[in-house]
C-alpha cells in the first residue's frame, strides 16, 4: 500500500477539468486509461474509487436494446 503523501495538480482541458494522479498511486489502485471513477464529496474531502460498469448497473436488468453493444 502507498504510504507517502503526494501532491497533485488540478488542470483545465478545454471545457473539462482533470486531476493528475501520481504514477505510484495509479499503480496501487490498478487504474488504466478510461477507467470509470466514482466520486463523492464529504465537506472538502473528495473520495474517489475505481468501479466497473457492472458495479454501477446490472446489465441483465436492462432491456437489450437500451445499452449500446460497445458497452457489453
């Protein structure tokens, strides 16, 4: 487990924004490009967690034609 404290930058990318996550933290969390991230704010604390699409929606409970084939 990562036990150091890291600083990250908040940056604007066009009309969007991003937070740069240091490589040791990305590796520890197993993050890869385009991972789905779940976020929750408690006061001024941001909790961030990687989730899979199956964690968010049960695709078996949704009509087949409602989900693009690229998601399956």
